C-alpha cells in the first residue's frame, strides 16, 4: 500500500508572523548589550584630565594614580620631558632596567606609524654585480618568506637571467648586536627568540633534524 503524503497549505499569515517574531527577537538582542568591561586603571575626574594639567601638577597627578592600592604590586619606570627643551617634567626609576613585555610592540608600532606613515613598505631587493654575482639586500622586512623569495627569482627569470654564479646576502642594514643582553636565556632557546637582522627569511626560523646512524658515524642532517 502506498502511504498517503500529507499536504500542508499555508495562507501566508503564520509565515509572516514568524518573520515578524524573528525580527523582534533580533532587535531585542541588539538592544541588550553585555556590560562593558572597565580596566583597572582608575578613572580621572574632569578637573584632573591630562589636557587640563599644568606642568607643575604632573607629578602629583601621576603619583595619585600609581600609588593607588590597585597598583601596589606594580613597578613603574617613567620619564616625561619637554619636547622643545631638556626640561624633565617627571621622573621615576627612569634609569633602571626593565624587561619589556609584548605590549611594548604597541608603542613601537605607533612610533613607526607616525614616523614612516601608513603607506610605507619595507623593500627587499636584488642587484646584479660583476661576473654573474647577485646581491640580495634586506632592510628588515619581518614578513619576508619563501614565497616572496620565489617572486624575486621569477622576476629575474623574466629578465632573461637563467643562472647565478654566486648569491651574496647583504644583511648590513641593521647595525649593532643581534641579541640584546637583557633577553632571558630561555627566550633565546625558543623559536620566537631568534636574533634580529635586516634580512630575515621565514621569521629567521627553520627545522633542522639530526638523525642518528651507526655508532661512531656522523649524524644525518636534514632541513625541512
């Protein structure tokens, strides 16, 4: 026996009612917002706003914040100077060493944005020398990787270059020590603690596998 198929007919009214109900629920959900999480830094009163603080009031205004119970376990290093002179407006442990946290990247990014502009791009270029030698010149691009290196090789091929006698890497754009003396030794052992230079490839990291062979024989060394 064939089963009878049930047929449902809609007049349109229930569907419209469902749509209206959904819209109402969405509207209510957008109006009900979770409470905003407020940071632990105490809010300043209107009369204590930085824009209305005179130079001689800066020390007391800062001390009011950093001496609060919220920050009793904190350590502060502060130096405020006048940009147009050598006048020091406030100083607190300014000459002491601190181990910077990752939040320092925010200040570094802001300084680079202001100094270089948002449209600035770091160039990694390749130059042809004598006797078939080529120079790969880096200028500190932290995102340079195998894919971009392949693009450079393809551009050389488009110019009719089929062979390179010697590829010379130039990472002299950055001067000074690659590893800062204040780094912790356990960070240097990790991949994120790779030294910084002006020609980094794949974030200056790579996987090197040492495989044992027979006793007294050399290890097998393979790169990823």
